């Protein structure tokens, strides 16, 4: 909608009428995984990455996206950071994830091997 018509300011439209129905309830968030479960998932992701590096260094001819061991966590927490983690471990996990999966780093390491 245009704010100016014919050189004059048009006031905003009135707000919609209020409903007498109560607001819908928010869905309950999924319960976070336990610290131990997240640690296991981080360890599994780390092992998958090490296996991937070994295969790559062994001379795998071409790579496709599905060959890359992407992080397995939920979109809001892909690297399984837990609120009870010591700050140093959380920061180290984030640094390692950025080193592995940042697009610039990943392309720098494997650009010659990625198939289109």
C-alpha cells in the first residue's frame, strides 16, 4: 500500500477487531536430549568425520554432498551443545564445527574432488 497518494499522507488502516476467543496455546518444545546422549552424538559425529578424512586421504575419486558427514543435530543445535557443558568444551566444539563445516573451509579442502 502506498503511504502517499496525491502528495498527501494516508493514515494507516485501523487494527483488526479483537476476537473473543483465547489465543492459541503454543506447542510444547521437544524435550532436549540428555547431556550424555548429546555427548554420544558428538562422539559419533567426530568419528564419522575422522572416517571421512581417512577415505578422502586414501584417494576417493569424487565426492558428492551425501559423502560428507554433516552434523546430525537438530537445526537449532546441529553440533549437540548442551547447556550443562563447560564453557571451554562448548567453545572448542563450536570452533571445531566451524573448521569442519564452514563452506569456505570445506570448499578449500575438497573443491577439486567435488563432483557437480
